[in-house]
């Protein structure tokens, strides 16, 4: 493992967008797609400072998500459609809990966050998400993600114990940040995080313990 001080993380954000976001006229482009490259300044043995590429992330921000037709807006994208179904159809109460229908606030979808193997075990994913929320996510009231690693081969998940173990570890990792599983049979891998006071959650999540993924 290569040690990384979170204070020396460098995040490079890229957003390409045509015009002004409009959920009614352009729902297919309304979510803002942010591509993030993650670097870190690492001190070498000779005290030189090296810049390492340590990972990448993909996040979408949806402006004023509680005040639009979230289901139809996200349904135009296969990757985002399940989030629209959960929040726009099955559990709109989640948006109510976050205060998004009354107070406004953006939705953030954490589509992917990858830390390279040599840099894992230091909770860097937590630090990256905190940095994202403090920069492009300052107006975000709710963060959602799917805590399931991609399948490396075809076949039913239940026949792949390694995938099941990796998914369980990923659930625990994001629960330690404060994410809560969505209690819906079809969407058990989906989790939500309220950026407001902890009492928004009905669960008391355990403190971070043990080795970090």
C-alpha cells in the first residue's frame, strides 16, 4: 500500500454541457455529468514529491431534484433510470425527508468511485466524496449510489461468492460513511445519504471500525 495523506488529494473535475439545464425541454441532458480524475501528492523516499494518479469517479448532479418530474428526467438514461424509479415512484418520501420538495436542493448520484489497489485501505473513497460534496456538491441535499461492484463474468450473482463478498464489503464501507440501504426488494443494493443533520436518518449507523476497504 502506498500511503496517501488526504490533505494532498487533488481532484480534477470536467463538465461538458450545452446551454442551460432544463428538465422540461431537455430531460435527456438535465443531469450534469461530472468526470473526476483523482491524484495525490506522495512523498518519495528521497523526500521528493511525486504526483500519483490514484483513481477516478463519475457523479451526476440533478438541480432542484425535488421540484421536477424526477422519474421521467432520469428514465432517459439506462444507468440513471433505477434512481428515478426509486425516488420518483417507489419512495418519493425520501425526497420529503431530505426537505427537497419544500426547501429545494440538488440530488447527487455517485455512479462510480474507483481507488486503485495500491492506494486502498486508507478510507480515501470517503475523503474523495467529502471533497466532492464540498466543491460541486455544496447545494446537494441527498446522495444516492448503487453499492455493487461490476460482475467480472457472466452468470447469476448467487453463484459467485467472490462477488457477493465484495458487495457485502462495499455495503459496509458506505454504511460507515452514513449511507442507508433502500428497503426495497428489487433495489437492495441502492443506498441513500442525507447531507443534513444525522437525525434525518431513522437508523443509528455504527462507527468506523476495523480495516478500511
